[in-house]
């Protein structure tokens, strides 16, 4: 499986492992890799921490198969689970210690495997069918979405998930073409439609003008932001005290969800002028990074896909559900 390692260079691998290392001090630590992909981060963790067991989650059966082959030399120290990572609490109950684990890693967004497999339809650089499903065995494809969604629905997807300024123009062009009996049926056709819909000035800078449209459709098809919003809370909840979570995001919408959750969990749920802070108002996590870390020049030279990465990490301080802490924090703010 040597070609897999060539295809996939894990982003900020050593930094991720350095941040997680403090959690792997017990005799049999367990880490959940929420976004297994082709197993690059999991392989690095298993090689560096000899007593570590890694549970790899992925919704893509092809990724599960490739990573399992790559990591079979680690025997029972690696287990793969075919599910979405918002089910991390169920996975922790099955494989953790009393429902808790020592570390959690999330490498968000579309995987190298999905980008490199042209026929999956994730890339705007190659002509292919409009699929974009991370799990091709279920769900609605991008083609089905484009064939059925209204102008209003498409506009919302493009505006909210792609932050596309010309969302209504693109959505209207898609529906007009569909109603004329000439529906968009390939990634190449979609790229051209976006080019034709945008004003000339909007196409002069910023790379491929279809980039935001493809991002929006991929997020909508895979329900990515809703899954992440649920998963990031559950991921912190399943950490044992002193456990660590590391998250790599690649676009602002993902990073905003991670940042907001970590910030709320790291804040005091008590008025700032309270002389004695009760135990139930103390922070749930400690932030291990100052803001979002970015790839340095060496990493960028080594791995071009690290250009947009934003890395955040936190350490669990006490065993209380984040939702309970955030609720208390909200009540305190209302009484200030």
C-alpha cells in the first residue's frame, strides 16, 4: 500500500501529535480519529505512541478499506468504524474506557482520497459526474440536488455554505437551464455555468470562480456543518479529564464552529466580578493554541494542501457536559 502514502501527506502531522502527546500517558490510551481518510494521521500516531489504540471513523467505505489495509500491521491497535463522526459518543462507549477516551483528532473537509478520485465529482479541475457524496451508498447526490432544489434553496446553500456573493445569479442560471430541458450534468458544465453567470470583474481574481459553488454543494450534500456542530460538542464530552482534542479546519465556516465551541467551553460561567467562582462555573477546557495556528513555510513547501489549514486544540479540565456549561454561561450573562 505504499502508493497510499504517496497520495496522502497528512497536514501538520507532527504538530498534531505534539499537542495530543500529553494525553497519552496511561498504560493503554485510546484516540478516536474522527476523519480517518487514508489513515495518514492514524499511522503517525500509532508509530509514535507504542501503547496507543486508534479508533478510526469515516463515512466513506472506500476510505475504510484503504486505511484498514494500510494500518493492518498494527493489529488490534487499530479499529475502523463506518459511521459519521457525530456518533463519536457511541464509538467511545464501545471502544473507550468507561465511555471516555484520551484523545480526539478531527481533520475536517474533503479528504485527499475524495479529491484525487476524479469520478467522485468533488474537484472543479476535472470533468466528472456530479456526485460529491462522501458515502456513495446513501444520501442525495449533487446531481439530485441540482435537479430538484428551487432557486431559493440553491441561493441559500450558495450564500450560507459557499459565502458566494453572486448566489442568486448562479442559482437562477441553474434553474433556468433545468427548466429549458438542458440540466447541468457534469462538473465541467457546472464550472462553465458559474463562469457565464458571474460579472467579468468577479472572474479576474481569487482562483477558479466555481470554487465557492463546489464547496457549498459539497457541504449541503453531506450535511457537513450540522454534523460538525453536533460532533465537536460530543467530542469534548467523551474526553477524560486531561484528555486532548485537536481540530484542523480548512474553511471559515468549519473554523467558526470549532472556535465558538472551544471559546464557550473555556470561559467562566460566572460574572467576572464574582469574588469566589463556584466549581460548577469553572471552564471545561483549556485552550492549547493561541487562536488558530497556520502552516509555516516549511509545511507549505512539503504539503501544498496545508495552505488553508486552521488548527485549534484544547485540554479537558473537568467532567461536565459542554451543553450544561454553555447553558449556565448563558443564564449568567442574562443576569449581568
